[in-house]
């Protein structure tokens, strides 16, 4: 709050939340939590699946399974539903999950047998899940997850471009693959060679078919035994005409497949939020306590959950990356296509900005305030021009009065509180917008960045320096426009729900 010649001016408090906000409330929304639960579901013994799931699409399987359970006289006879403890049986974060059980009613979290088997089929058919599962120890955060998507796309282009080059040179593609080894130093240039590590990753992403998979699918029967260092084939689904290598490789078909598979992965994640996270009912009241904490009047959320509304208060929220639920429009991808080669593949569907535009999320972050700044500048220039005009004194005085009023009303009077956001480069555009609000004058805009511990503070400052550079960060901190504060303490008050015995 500040005072001016025109009276008291009220400051608006705005909260910006990332995944750390949910974690502060002991909600299991980490990447690890999600993948550990998926692994537990995948490993659940449900009597076995059909040997070749590729005979139907995901949606066809969902309809088939729904019909199977509908026709069953006693759907409860399927004894493989999973409760909360079973879902988190393989968790690598047992202390955190222990806190979740302490403050939430977890006894009512039960995935039905129908949900379990449907998710199993989705996981088996999703190449991105299989790829990420291969990197489960390397990926610790959602930022790591985004980087792995980018690495996968770069790897894909590396080999699709090699396939195209072979076709251009020879007019056909020998689509079986040989591993790069010391023994094949004199390579047959007509054949397609690949490192073993790259092959394993691309097999997960269905660009290649492993030798062990031949005969298991409708497309690859009867190849028999193969030489030691011949590992598999390029997936013939991605030729312009299936099984006809002479017509060349259709990269656009493969990229379209990867896009659809990413959307299916997003739907699996949405199911996790819907069936597990959003079903967690608090057993205690949650009270945010901090001397620098102010109740927000507006929230910009980078999460897909509605945690603040659900636990604290019904405040207006803009979901910048979409939200979960029946009509989910979750945005989950890379910040940009940094490699020019990926643009030639038109792989824009993997970028957040393409997804935000396509899914119609609320991506207009601070436009209201940016427009006010531009309009104020325009009005001031116009009033200055009028003041300098040879007019009657009364008109000049009127314009001067309007100019003074406009000059005094340029302040935005905004307090931003950032809680649980990494300030990573992947959200660079949002960060640049926020820290542009005091660019040419002090508009009474302040930012408090909350941090979990000293290491987190170190990383957050590092990330800001990488995006804003030293001079701007120093200016904001010297002027007290930017401050770092420990996370507000969440006090768990009186019990509001009794746990079942």
C-alpha cells in the first residue's frame, strides 16, 4: 500500500506457483512419484496381457476392456485393484509419502481392477513411457523430463536424416540394422549402422524393431535367425509404403506417431492426477504462516492441479500450462526447438508454445500490465506534445494537470510471490516479462522468491542470472524489488477429517 496526492493506492498480491507449492503440501506430484506408481501398476499381476497389443489402438483397447468389465456379471471378481500403499510400494521417497499419509485421507484411494488393467495397456503401448522408464534413475525433475524429450528428438533426427541420405544415394534402403563394432570397420556403405546404445533408445521409440521382436508383430514374421551383429530392422511402418523400402522413409509419419504418443503419455499423467492426487482429502487444516506472506488475489499456476483453491481459498487462477481433469489441456514438452534440424522435421508439436496455442491455455501471462505500460507511455507523449503547443493558458494548464496525473499513475503496485517454481530457462519468456515491469522506472513492482533451502536458493539465483544477466539481477536486488525468502511455514491445524480405523 502506498499514498499519493490522489489518496491511498492499494497493492495487488499475486502468487506464482510451480510444482514445489504442491510438494510443500505433501502432494505426490514429483516426476519420481508418478513414475514409481506407474511401475507398481505395470508390475501388478493381472493375469497377463494379449501377446501383441499392437493389433488394436489404445482407444480400441479401452473400449474392449470397458465392454469386458460391463459384461462381467460380477466386476468385483477381478481381484487386482490397488490401494494407496500398493501404488506407492516402489516409491523412492518413502519419507515424503509417510507425510502424505499423515495429513491426507489415503484409505479411500483405491484404483479399481478396471482402471489398473487399462493403465497397464496404456503403459505397454506408449513408447514415451518405455523410453522414460529406461532413464528412470537419471530423470529426477520435470525439467529433466523435458530435457530427455529434447535429447530423444535430436537422436531421432540424427538417424532419420541418415536414412534419408541412404535413400538419396542408393534409391532404396536396406532396412536391417547392424551395430557399430570394431569388427565392421570396413563398412558396407549400403547398409545401415547404429551404435548399440542409440539402437536401444530408438527401439523404445519404435523407430527400430529389435531382432527379438520379429515374429511377434503382424509386420515382421518369418525372418528367422540373424548374424550376431545384425540387431534388427527400421520399422517399416514409417516407409512411404509399408514394407516397400524402395519408396523411401516418411519422417512426417514417424513424427506424427511420436506426437500422438506424447499426447497419450500426457493422458496417462492426467489419470494419475485425477485418480490419485486429486482424490487426496485433507485430514487437517492447512495454514500458511509467514511474516512476508500475503493472501493472494490472483494466482498464475504452472501446475496442473488446483491445490490452492482446493485446500486454502477460492482465488482466481490462470493455468499457464493447462490443467488436469476430464477436459484436460495439459502442456508438457520442450521450451523450443533449439536444433535447426528439428525445425526441418516440423516437430513443433513437442514445444510448449505450440501446445499452448493448440490447446487454448491461458497463455497471456502479464499482458494486462504490459498493455497499461504501453498505453501510459503513449498517453504521456501525447500530453507532452499538447503542453508544448501554442494554446491558451487554460488549455495548457488542463493538459499539464492531466500529464501530472498520468505521470503519477504509472505505478502498477504489484507484489509477486513465487513459490515452488524453478525459474528454469524453459520458462524464460514468462520470467523476462515479469522482470520487465520496472524497466524504465520504479513502478512499485516487487518479487519475493521463496526457496526450500540454501541449495535451492543458489540454483534459483543461478537460473535468474542465466536468463536476466548480472546487471538486471543486481539492480532488482539493490532496489529491494527482488528478494529471496525461505518458504512460508505451513502449519497443520486442527483435524478436519477422521481417518478410518
